[in-house]
């Protein structure tokens, strides 16, 4: 069974923001530097739009590629 859009969103959020909720991440960045925070806000807004507008099949492909890449990098780190 394929993951739902909500599940795909959660997976992408974890990949990008680790365990920090996106809004909290934005607030943390803003607190460090308002100019960078403004850019982070635009990035988060773009992320939100992509989640809504992108077909689920493309989101699934993106999540699959990101997790495959993450696994490859983890294996490479083990070998070093």
C-alpha cells in the first residue's frame, strides 16, 4: 500500500527538518538571523505549496529517492 499524502508530508518533514516541527524550525532560524529567517519562511511556504500541488506519485518518487540516497550515504559512512 502506498503512503498517503499526509504520510508523505510527514516523511519529507522528517527528512528536511529532522524532529523539529517546521514552524518551530522557522522560528529558530528567525531568532538567529531575521534576514535568513525571511528566506526560511519563503522556503517553508514553497514546501507547503509543493505538498499541496504536486501529484502524490511524484511525492512518492521524491521520498523514495531521498530515502535511498540516505541509505547509500549511511552505508558509505560505515565503510569509512
